[in-house]
C-alpha cells in the first residue's frame, strides 16, 4: 500500500510538480488523531494510522516522530530508533526530535552488549546536546542531559561538574526540575542528605509539579525509609486530587508502591483513578497500567478482574506482552 502510494506520487511528478506536493501532504487531522491515540495508549490504532503514511513531504517528520514514540511505549527500541532518526533527518532543527532520538538510543544502550552500548550512549549524548543547543528552554531535554552527565562515567562524557552547569541553566527555565537534577547529582555523589533536601525542594516549590512527589517517594524507597515513602505518596495522591491534569503522577506513584511491595490496595486505586481520568499520557502507557492493575488484582484474589485488565491491555496494544513489563 505504502509502496504504491509513493510510486503514484513519482508518476504524478513527471507530469506536474505541484501534484507531488498534494500527494505527499499528510493532513493535520490525521496527525492529531495519531497523537490522541498515542496519549490514550491506543498503540495499535496509532500504528495502523501512521505506518501507511509517506516518509517524505509535508508532515512526514511529525508522522515519523509520532511513530517512534509509539514504538517507545511498546519498548521496540530498534524500530523506534530508525523512525526517530528519520524524523531528525527530515527536520534537523527540531529540538524535540533530537530529544526523542536521544531517549531511544539511551534505551537501546541499556539493552545491548557492552560494545554496542558504548556507541549508542555516545550517540545519545550527542543528540541530547543537539536538543539543548537548538532550544535552551527545553526543560525535559536539559534534565535528560544533566542526568546523563551525573550518572555516566567520564570515559562516556559524564561528569558532575557538567551536570551542575546544566542545573544552573535549568534554574532559568524550570526551578523544580533544576532542584530535581541537583538531587540526582547528590545521589550520584552518595550525598543522600543533600539529595533529600533537593527532592523535597522540588516537590514543595512554587512551580512544583505533582510528579515531583513521586521522585521523592522513589528516593525514600531506595533508602528504605518506609514511613517517609508513605507520606510522600499520600502527598502525591492529595495533590493529584487537586489537579486533574496530573495523571502521570498517579501512575508513577503506583509504580513506586509496587516496587516497594507496599500497600497494593492504594497502588491499585491510583492506577484505576489514572485510567478513569482525562489525563492519559504516553509517559504512562495505559496498556501498561492495565497490566500492572491486573497483577495487583491477581494478588488479592480477583482472578476475573485480573483477566479483564489483561484483555483491556491487549485491546490497546497487541504487540506488547505482559512479560515485557518487569513492573518497577
């Protein structure tokens, strides 16, 4: 189908140049629907919509970036990398495209042998640097870059001095993310007292987002400070109740509880509230939320409910298997 469409465009170009433009144009409504499907976790629908689209012409860069991000939610790293690379090639000046390519290359690096991982990690760093250079106000890209510097060894381009410089840059863009990055740097330096202070600052500052509470809760999980973890999760739940556009915090908070093997009833309730809300996002794929909710229901003996959740996940993303999600 796709090959026939491209062939038809080429034939039209032989007669009249404007015909190829019209043929290759991807309607804005198609791209909007694909993005809506991506945010809703409807991976199968998004792929069916995006895969037949032309890979050149107006809108092709957006289509390839969207397809890459769908593949990321499915953990199909190699396919995602190919599609993100094409998006960057089609629009090399788009900061977000470089950011997404950096992210998928980073994931590839963590799933291959050490020799391939080094090359992917270096390429990921290069893409992060490009994203920040193109848009110094891109807070997510700055956080990605700062975290890389904080965690990577010097031989791979890391360094806490570099991470601190990024944090100073983030101060002017997103103070909460700057504090979070300083917390990450402190963890890398094993300065846990400073890390806790920075994470709490990120969660309670004037421009803090609800998901900063889950970052703090996850820090407490790593330190096995269970009372503090429970308190941070309760703060997350309360903040999410006040702000209905923060569904990802419920998903992430449930993930912290699952990883800590604590309060499965609350974790299930958080996932149910996320799935029932109006702020589904690709950052928290709905099909993964259903899979995790299925496991929680299985734990409490609700076998029928568990099967219903698995069916719901399959209806959204048949290519994603429950075994692919290790559950945090």
